[in-house]
C-alpha cells in the first residue's frame, strides 16, 4: 500500500480545501438563504436539484473507472493524456444533450422555474472538466487542484457578497452559479498545464473513450439512481408542498451534507492505494477497508449527535425564524451521514473489484425505496416524512442490501462491525 504519510498528506490538502470551502460556502449560503427567503431559495434549490439529477448522465459514470485506469497506467504519459482528453470530449458532448433534456423537462412537465433551470443547467458543460481533478486524484497530488480551485472559489465568493450587499434577486445568483462553474473549469485547465500535461486534439481517441463508457454503463445508471434517492426528496417536496417547503428542506439538507467532503476526500485519497494493495495482499486490503469504515463511522456519530442537540438553536440563530421548521428536518437528515460514509467506502471496494453491477443494484434499491417512502410519508408527515424516507432508503441501499447478495455479505459484516465500532 502506498505510504500512509503520502496518503494523509494528499488527504490534508483535499480536506483543508474542503473545510475552507465548506465553511465559507455554508456561511454565504446562510446569508443567501436569509436574503432570498424560503420561497426564492426553494425555487433556486429546485432548479439545482433538477439540473444535478439529469446532469448525472453527463458524467457517463466514468469517475472511478478513469481513476482506476489512470492509476494502472500512471507511467505511460501518452496513454494518460489519451484517457483525460477522450473522457473530457465525451463528457462535453453529453453535457450538451443533458442541458437540452433538463430544460425540456422543466418546460414540458412544469418542473421548477424554467428560466432558473435554463441558467443553472449551463453548469453541466463546465463540470465536464472535473476529469482533470480525477487525474490529480490518481497521482495522489491534489494540491494542484486545491490551489487552482480555491482561487476561483474565493473570487466568486466575493462576487456573491457584492450581490448580497447590492440586494440582488434570485436570477443574479443563478447566473453567478454558472459563472462560478466556468471559473472552476478554467482553474482546472490551468492546473493540469502547470503540472506539465499539455492536452491536444491529437490525444483524443473517441473509440477508446467509447470503450470506457461501454465498461462503465452500470456506474452511470448507478450514479443516476444514487442522485434519485439523494435529490428526489427535494423535488417531491417542491411538487407536493411548494417552493417555501422546498426552501425549508434545502436548508436542512445543505447543513446535513456539509461534512460529506470528509468521507469523499479520505476515500478519494486512499482509493488508488487500495487498488494497488488488492494485488499484493487481499487480507490486508480488506483490513484497510474495515479500518476506513470504522474511522468514518466514528466521525459520523460525532457529527450526528452534536447536530441533533444543536439543530433548533443553530437553525434559528443562523437562518432566522423563517426557517424554524428546518430544525426537525435536519435532526433526521444528519443521521444519513452514517450510511453515506458506509456507501462511499464500499463503493471503492466495488470499483477495486471491478463489479459495477453491484453499485447499480444497491443504488436502484435506494432509489425505489426512497420514492416509495416519500409517496407514503410525504403527504402524511410533510417535510419530516421526506427526511425519514431518505434516511431509510440510505440504510436499505448501503447496508441492508449487502446481505441480499452472497458477493457482498462479507462487506456487510465489516459495516456492521464498524457501526458498533469493533476494530478487529
């Protein structure tokens, strides 16, 4: 396994970036939510949720497969350029199709404000450049991306502060959201060139890119199913209860997910090493996965318990009386982080084993159960019912489903041991 010191150093860069961006993002998000009010903030949140739901197809499900391929061919610079360039072009093409589909859904099926949806969905083209971030993940050299993205992030943070001081409306914030995605893409392009990788048209191999897509189609639909059960609650709340309730729910969801960068960053840092470890020592390989599960479960408990006690006070102090109903939603949603952590770690195991169908299966289970729970709970218990539905669907997808398949039962047992903080 790659040296623990190197993994922790890479993680520290990712975590430091995410902590700074998360804290600043939450603070500015609080200000924006208070400024816009539940109705306009709910409309903007619905537009973003719809865009992300359809936009998942623009990723083509390639993230983990690309990291795996880049890791396995790390010393073949020409091949690495071909992977990055080909993936980038395919993502750009599909992002255009996804943009058209998102706007069409908004107009035809009356989902969200079509103007807001049209503006924020333009971010899909720029998120295609996230493939560059995958390159740095595979090299365990995230500091280059961190520096580039931080400059863009904090630059646009200042612009948002200016909009708030200027008493701007929701449309202005939608436009800045898209411009920020463009700035992030330019920052990533600068980072890879500064690292010495100069992509050109000659590096593009559409057939090779398509072969990666053909291998990763289960991961694509798994990603869509995952977003369905992570975001469909917001869309259903907006459709059933209106924009104001969607705003209440979006505030709670944003706070509950604020710390998710920790499992994502830690797993992203260790995934290349886990792939390499599997080849050398399968016993130690599974032991490392179990250790990662225990660490993240422990962090999940600390966050969930703290937020459960502080939620009513924090919501009122941070967002004001207009968002008091968000507190009860937050108390439920924050416990979802436990199952999200289990899912992120086991997702790395699935890709290391090259069994993407397993990820598709569990995410479909999560999507179906979330829609079913919401159809039953939302009309009866309102926004809190939607939160309970999301929590239950995550437990089904990322824990209980493991025991339905002989291939994943040993991972399910590792998760159970981790939930009880059993380290051996």
